[in-house]
């Protein structure tokens, strides 16, 4: 199993692909698409079946990328109530 640094080397950007959004190994598959499939309930086997060139470490790289990205975010819960 690769360490996080090596996994993240699989994620890059190309201004000519999806306007520079993070993609996997220079291909036309955005990290957000893989994350969306996982969030929808697809497991790694289903994703790998749909993208034969994709490797399990690519999916792990997407998860590491997302974890690191949200690790820098801060959420502030605002009270919900009726306006005066």
C-alpha cells in the first residue's frame, strides 16, 4: 500500500481538462466524480469496472485528497430561527 505522498502524486490538474479541476493521472476523470460515485453508494469494484484503466490506489488517492482538503476547512454552525 502506498503512503499518502505517493497516492497524492496520482492527482493533478490540467487547465485543458475540466477547467483545471483535480483529475486522476492526467486522464479525463475528475476526483469529484469518483467521490460522487462513492457517496452514491458505489463501491470500489463497481467504479473499477466502469473505468478499466483506473487502479485501486487511484480511488484511495481521491479519498486522501478529499480528507486533506476538508482538513483545512472550518465550519461554523449558524443558529436557525425566524427573522425579527
